[in-house]
């Protein structure tokens, strides 16, 4: 059973990580979320759930305005082949979220550590990063250093690479 937003926030608190979460109507796309731009400062994420031909899975978190070359990114992230978007069923199985709610916080549900996470270098240049807390009905703001701490606490390597153009 995937973790809930409350369980995620408790996990962060147990790590000594302070976050703020703002509730809003469901947001499914970056365009939807840009309506809140003046209200929530910091870097806003766009998250790509990808897989290669050998069923290796990747979560690539970039800034909302980032341009990512999906025909070339496999060379940067260590994929075995070109990548495609992972199916919604695998997204739910591995990260416990649905399309429209893809988030780096989903790593809390990847207990088998099947997903390699890549945080874009440009995104990580922000002091504060904003991501959905396992639901697209809220946005959680977290310090960039604390996001790395969270990723590592889930047993994943916080790989920071320049993946956006």
C-alpha cells in the first residue's frame, strides 16, 4: 500500500526536515500549476517517469520550464537504451502515484530501490524546491539540501546532473 501524504510528512519530520505545504485544486500539468506561481516561491518541478528497454526505471526531476531531449537523455542518465515514459501501472507500483502527481517524494514508496532518481543541476540551484506530496492537490516546499537528505534517507542516490537544455 503506498504511503499517504501524512506518512510522507511524518517521515520528513522524523528526519528533522521542515517543509511547508499549501493545498490547492488538483493540478495535472505544469501549465495548471503556473497559475500559483506568485503564491509559492522557489523552483517548481516537472517530473519525468522513464524506462529503458531493459525495464530500468528513472525519475528525472527538472525545473518546470526545462527542456529535456528525450532522444538523448539516456546517454546522460545511464539508461541501457533510449527511454520512453513508464506506464501508469508501473508508476503506481513503484512510486505510489498516478500520472499528474509524479513527484520526487514518490521515492518513499520505492522500497525495492528500482527507480534511479536524477535531479537536474539547474533545479537544484534553487534554495527551495516545490513538489507534490504524493497528491496533486498540494505543493510542498523543501530546502534543496533537505531534498537530497530525503532522497538519501529513502535509500536512493541523489544523482545531480545537468539534463536540461
